[in-house]
């Protein structure tokens, strides 16, 4: 995958994060970078005033900076903007930020030197990954604070990860026999203007959500097997006359998961006319979440292949001070995807509740010896708590704006908060699905000797590889954690 040339997908970025040698800087990309750097140099040598190249920043855009002071200007910019607080983001997120930043800078509109970009590529390859705090960006001129922390190691400051702990950059650079860089005109601004913090959270969230969407369908199918519900609501003819792509896909997947089930055939002989919504409407609810995923994916991959700093240097004669750094284009779809993810947990919790009611041949609380035993009563409390926590995280951060920079940045996106909340909801979803899968596997114990579809039986066996059937009360909390770990390891068969 070639930085600055190829059109990256979010999967490409994740692949480079796992193996940085997959990201290349070719001669074509280097020529783009060198040309842009040369254009900036010509602007500096001219008498023209260009924002961020020979002026101050934000409300100080009317302060002219001399050619001799331009290097100090860029250094001061980075150290003054590195004001993030809170816990560090995951190391992988920092890597994704770096990859996305290198890709954008390599397109040749930012004026950042080849030396700086090659150093970033080298840092990725040598696993010298900056420590970036999670809080401090309002998504205005992009992600100024987190990106400042991301690039501090280029000038020998800040911290990088070493053996799983933050370590002073100076120590690690010496170990690798690397000297700090001195930034040229516009380089600091090009490095810290952009949306790579927001984008990294979107990319990591897309990776999680893609699997969890598939897992949601499988978990619903396993629960339906335990409930002995009906597969009729998933028939193709029903969804062809309301042809949303998400619901059509989910309906087809449900039929795949339920194929040749001995459990569901018994539904035809019971007196149930129809199942509750959390079973019957799986295609419509899960499908709506899939539509949101596709929207975020499209927006994130557009952003990934864009130039998001400011000003944009088109030539030595033309630079444009615009708003490509504004995070709103990502904040809105991230908030949408957060709501869509929360709904997957909401409907999962309802399916759990139905399995506990003691109807249609299932014992109350999924235990034959209730009274003495509480059975599976309390895990649904945990599910309910997680669902409610997710609901509180659904308030759209993008609905708020606090003016900054003395009013120069008078409308901000808060997209960094959108991205962080999105991932929090997805992480909660792992535990919600762990509870549903535990319930569904227990419910199937009371349907034997009837067999499920082949794929559901495989997933039942995966649950049972870590969690035994519940006979008498035990430490069920350990079981939830064990299944959650299986989910994080992507152990379940979801296609």
C-alpha cells in the first residue's frame, strides 16, 4: 500500500498498523512531497503573507513572522498545543493516527518535508509510537492537542511507548541512534492540523462494529433456537417489498443460521401466532445498524484519503486557507453509529429477558431448581446496566459547540468525543452479547435432543468450551468474562 498514492480502506490502515512494512513511500509519492515543500519555501522567500507560514496562528493570524523566526514558530506551535489530559489512548490508536497522517501528508498539499514524513514511517517500523492523551480536542482545527502529542517525539519531546509503559522520547531516540528533527516553515502546522484522532477512533470502531454486527445476528439466531421461535419473519419475500440493504442482509443471514433446525420446525405446531419484536424484528433493527455502519465506513474512507490540514498549498502562487480540518463531517456519522451500536445491545437485552420468563418449555430463570438457586436472574441486571450506560453515551457530542481561539474558531465539532463514545459503546456491547450467548446456550440444554443448525451447534460448542451448563448457582461472573474474551478473540463463527 503506497502512502499518498493508493486509495486506502480502513482495513488497509489496520493491516499497516499490524505490519508497518506494508506501507510504502514510492518515488512518485516522494516527488509530490518534495514539490509541496519547494512551494512553501518559495512562499517564505516571497513578500506575500500566508497564514501559518509566516503569520501567527488562530486569532494571531494578523501577526507577521520574519523568515528567520519561522522555524521557532513551528516549534513553539507544537509545544504550546500539546495540552492533552486524561489517560493515554491505546497504542494501536496512536499507530492508526500516524498512518493516517503520513497518508494525508504524502499527497503533497501540506508542505511538510520528506525528512519529517520518512521519520514518521521509520518510527512506525521501529515501533516508536507516541503516547497521546485521550482528552483535549474539540475537533475544530482538527485534533490540535492530540496531534501535537503525536508529533512531539519528532522534535525529541513527549513520551513514546516502551515495554507497555510511557517512556521519555529522548531515551528511546538515543537507543535507536536518532536525533530530534528541526522543523521548517509550515511543518508544525501541517502536522497538527487534521482529523486523525477522530479518524483513528472511527477506524478502530469500524473494526469492532463489523464483527459485532455479525455476532449480533448469530446471537439472535441462537436465542431464537432456544426460544423455539419462528423463522417466517426472515423470508426473502417479506424484505423484497421493503428493500433496505441492511435488513435484507440480516434476514438472509438469519435464514442461513437457522437452516435445517430441528428446534424451529416445532414452532409450526405450537399455538403462538407471532414472536415478540426482539425476535421478529431482528432484520429491521440489526439492519438499521448495518446501514449506519455502511454510512460511517463511507465517510471514514473518504476522510482517510483526504487532505485535512490548513492552509492547503496548491502551488508557490496559490495557497488556500479553508476549513478542511473541521471535524463535523466525521462527528455526525460517528454519533449516528454510536446510536446504532447501542441499539444492538438494547434488543439483545430484550431477548435475554424473554429467555428468562419461563415460557414455551423453558424453566424460569433458565434453571430447573429455582428458589434455592437464583439461576440466571442477575446477569440480566448487568445487561440492563450496560444498556442504560450506552443510552447515556448516545447524546450526540456533535450537537454541542463551545467557541475557542478568541472566537476565531467559533463553531467546533466535538468529533473526538463522538469517536471515544462510539468505542465505549462497542466495548460495552461485548459484555452484553456475552450474556446473551450464555443464556442462549443454557436455553438450548432444555431443547435436547433436538439439534440446531450446524453453525449454531458449532457456536454452542464454543461457549461450552469455556462455560459449562448451569446446574446449581456458581460464580457466573467468571462465565461472562470468559465468553467476552472469546468475543474479543473473534472465536465465534459468524458467517
